[in-house]
């Protein structure tokens, strides 16, 4: 909670001033009181009221004045609001281990099908970009609202050796910086700004889907610090089981001219159906640290249904970002309600006896 006009807090002095004035009037009333022979007669003439019925309206009225006085300061609160200019950079692991058949028919097939469904389910105004990474990372599609272009690119994903999770995050940051002037490219020195310590999150978000651990390039946590310094959240998804299984990819999933490297695609690309390779476990500690460092969240999915569920849940978290919003109107409403209730109760409880009907 912050105040736009903190000097307006002086208006709250009206409440203690009213209390002092009430005390002074009560004191003067006691001084001018008349001496009567029978107090019982006076009590019989006055309507009966308990002490709390006399005090409640006063305290409600004063609480209403406090709320109205606070409203003059134009208070602001940090709230989560939906963003209408969100862009999502989807980074998909296409390392050789994505040929693992622990998820039928293999991890890459399931991941690409889930990614297609995720893209189709997004609102038309949401920009989505696609990054693919194995031993290197490359931007396949810059953030766009053209869903067909994204789906066509997903259909051409091929596997290769190596897993560069950190480089994929940096590539996604640079893609965001191309259209968001508030996000600096990774080569720009941000000075002494500590990662993730000031400012609100950018509406742009990175989602990393991987089944292994970083084997080359920049460390993922180091890359996450770069994202955090730019207030870009990174959500990470660890995909696959812990049971080693044969790695079998279809012919059209192996090798390709992905990043302009000519025939054969990635260096050392897997070739042929039934390609072998070294089994790798998901580095969940690193993925959690990446998410925690940037204000994102880590998810684990071991099969197709879980992966679809994770991707379906993401829009609810990605589509919200923190923003300073003025909440003056709520203080005004509270003040009017409290003060009005106090006045109403005072009039109701102090109303005179109703006239009796009758004849002569």
C-alpha cells in the first residue's frame, strides 16, 4: 500500500479534534446542570438507552471520517490484473533424449501435440514466440498472433544432441526485447541493479519445456538472473519419467536445417530411427531455481495428460501481472457506509415515543 498524496493525512486530525470538542461540550454541560430534588423523576422522563447504543453511532461516524480522510491521500495497492498485451515465448527442448519412449510414442511427439493445443487455446490477441534448443538455441518464430505460423514451425521440430537451457532463456529474452522497449537485450549492461528487486513484472513471459539438464552454454540460473533483472518471469516444465527407456524417433524427427546450419541441422544430430544416446535425469533443482529467481513457477509432468494439464493452467498465471492500482473509491465507499450507518442508528435509537391513538 502506498499513498499518492501523503500530506493529506493531515485531514485525519479532524477526528481527534471532534473528540476534544465532544469532551469539552460534555464538561460544560455538567457545569451548567441543574440540581433537582429527584433523579428518579428525570430518569423516568428520559428514554431508556444502554451505554453501547450511545457509543456505537459515534464510533461508526468517526470511523467513517477516518476512512474518508484516508481517501484524500489517494491510496494505491499492488493488485493482480489481466494483461491485454501478453507475449509468451515457448522454448521447447529438442535434444536427443526427447526421443525417449517412456511417454508413448515418444516425448517429442507428445510435447509438440501439447504445444499445438496450447497455442490454439490462447486468445487471439496473445502473441506467442517459439524457441527450439538442443546444443544451441534458436528463435524459430518471433512473438506473433499468427497461430498457423507457429503450428507449422512446431511441425518441423527436429532433434539434436546437447541441452542448452540457459541459452534458450537468453534467446527468449532477446526476442522479447525486440518488441518491448522496457526489456533490455542480454548484451546490455544494467549496471548495479539487483535481479528481481524493483519494479513490476513485464507482461512478457518465458515458458521452458525440457526433459533433461543443461549440458552446454550458460548456466540456467545465470540466465535466470538476467531475466529477473529485466522483470521477465520464467516458468519451467520438467517433462518425462525417471525410468530409462529406448530413444526412438520417427525419421522426420531426426536432423534438419533448423537454424540455417545447412544439411544435417544441429551439430552432431541424431540420425535414423532407434537412435541411441545417454539417458539424463531432469535437473529439477536447477529448474526450480530458475522459476524462483524470476518469480515464475516450476511444474512436473510425467505423461501426456499431466503436460496438457500444466499448459492449460499456465494462462491463469501468465495472464496476470502485478500493477499499482488506486483504491480511493473503496475508502470513500467504506467511509460513506460507516458514517451513514452511524447517523442512521443515532436517529433510530434516539427517536421519540410514537404518539398514542385514542379518543376523548
